[in-house]
C-alpha cells in the first residue's frame, strides 16, 4: 500500500517510506512483548561485547547487569537504530514543505557558423548592393564569435497538496511508533537480564546447598568408618555413607556445571566476554508483594503498556494513510518563478522574469482513488479490531500474572516449612545414629529429603521472583519498578 501510494499517487517518497517504517516498527514492538526462547530467532538474547576480558574478577549486581543489558543488548540496539532511521526519514520528508531555490551562473565563448544557419556565400552575395561600392567587405568570415555571460535564479514551492499534508501528519505517528517500539524493547531487555540473573542466583544457591550436604555426608562417612573400625557398626553402614557421599559429589558437579552455563548466558546478555570471571553480589531477593486487584493492575497497564500505546498509534497511522488517499481528490497548487540575466559581448545586461502557478486537478482518477481508499479503510478496521483484542489480552495477562504471583508465594511458604521440618528431622536422626539407636539408612533418607526440600525452596523462590517480574511487565512498569517488585 505504501509503495503504491508513494509512487503513483503523489505522496513524497520520504513520507511514504516513513509510514512504512512506522508500521514495521509497530509490529516489532508487539513481538518484543512475547519473546522467543531461542537466541537464534530473538536478538534480545544477544549483545555487543563491551566488557574486555581481564584477569580481575568482576563483581556484578542486578542493577549493574540490567544497566549493561540496556547499553549492550543487540535487540535493543537494532530498535534504537530503527528509531534514528525514522527520525532521519522525517527530516527528509520535511523537504516537501520547503521551497527549492536554484542559482546558476556561467560565462562562455560561443562560435556560430553562418553557413550552417543558411547564410552561405550565395545568400550573402545578394546583399552586396547594400555595401559601399557594391562589394562585400574584404575578409568577411562566415564564423562569428560571441562572449556570453548569464545568471539564472529558479524558485519552486508547493503551496498546497493534500497527500503531502496528510503524509506529514502520518510522519508524527511514525516517530511515536519508533519510540514505543524502543520502550517496549527496553522492557524486554530488563525482563531477559533480570530473569537470567535470578536464574544464576538460584543455580548458585543450589551449588551452596550441594556443598553443605557434601560436607555433612563426609562427616557421616567418617563417623560410619570410625564406628565400623570400632566394631560397633556394620560394614553396610559405611557402604551406605560412601554411596551417599559419591551421589552428593555428582549432584555438586551437576549444580556447578549448570551455574557456570547460567553465568555464560548472563554475560552474553549483558555484553561481558564469556571468559570473564564474575561474582554475583546480590542474594536471592524475597519480599511479599502488596495485594493488587486485576482492575488496579489493568488500569496501570492501559496507561503504561508500550505495545498497547503502539497499537493505538497504529490506528492513528492508518487513519493518516486513509486520509492521504482521500486527500488525492483535492487540487495541488505549485508556484514556480524564474529570473535570468544575460550579457552578449559586453553590450549591456538584459533580464527575464517569469512567475507561474500550476493548479493540478485529479480528473478521471476517481475509480483508482476509491479503490485505494476502500483498501486502506479495511486495513484501518483490522487494526481497530486488533486494538480491541489487545485490551482483552492485557486483561488476560494481568489476571494470569496475579494468579502466578499468588500461587508461587504460597509455594515459597510451603517450601520454607519443608526445609525447616527436613532440617529438624535430619538433626534428630543424626542424634539417633550417634547414640547407636539406628543404623544410617534413615539418616541417608533424611539427608536426601533435606536436599530435595532445599532445591524446592530455591526453585520456588526463583519462580516467585520471575512471576513478579512478569506482573510488572504485564503492567508496563518493569523498567522503572523492577526493584520494588523484587523487594530490593
């Protein structure tokens, strides 16, 4: 539609490309809200490496990670470049409203052949009677020479053009679309980086838990070995303790490997060299979130969601394009003027001036204009329908996010209780084994129960924080209030 408009119906090329860019950026902003789990299909999972590799260990906080992501994320840089392109194209479109002045001057020597212009020797001899003595002057040459100096000034300006005026109005919505797309992309970056940081914290907690359990298993093995050597415990108890220790060593290796991979992903999303050693300085945040109703969050979302504002702006853009087609029925008035001076062989200067207005009427084009107008009206209605659907989708996202926050908060409480109970059970069973009341089979079971409870707590806390980030994103306030939602 835009290409046809720009090439065939008088819309300036700069304005036409600007509207096209606005519609493309609007779609990009909507895609950024959903996200893609693969880095190959989503540039928001990549970044420009800005942190050079050094031997010193880099201390990285959550705020620092988010700040680096906003500076270096590849997807955000692409959207920011698109915004600059739209601004540049708007500047080009402004030229359609400005006058064009052309100044030209030249000086030259021109030779003319009288024979080539029909004044050969035969024709000139007929005028011999006009000269003294009835003879042609001696040395008369058929080649003449002129020295010509001239200057020209051209002025042209479009005084009125319906498509140009309507296209300029659409240029403003194009800039707004680029801005909304950029803000939506920033929210995507904050969510990606914060989620990666929280996942790395969770992986680090699992490593710490595995190390603590490994130390306990080593103590249990030492105790079982000493008891077996003293003849107060069977060899089976020592074998069980050794198997439990080796199983925990495997769990520690898995946890450390997962943690290192999470750090690599975090470094990729924040522009840090993959080989750089980093330490996460923030612990896993936890705080209860104030209760909010769906109506309250939905009102905030309609006011702050960039994708919702972007789609509203698309409606404005398509209305402007529709008005461009309608404006083609209006006449176009162009003013042109010319002033030039010329001097031949220094014989004096002569000037010429022309002022001309051109009024163009779009006669016999009603069928084509009406067809284009109907097509643009259909596209406008489609965008209006998408806007209505997005309102319902925002409501759905808000309600789902609130449910996730509530459920994950309860899971955290249950997981905390399970850890406390499993810790008490392990302590009691340790005392029974040390007193010789039980063998170490119940002790191994209690240790496994505590390990599972601790892992469940780490996972529940991670899911709770991620659900709060999703709620802030659904409300459109993630970049400004992610600290408040995480309780930092």
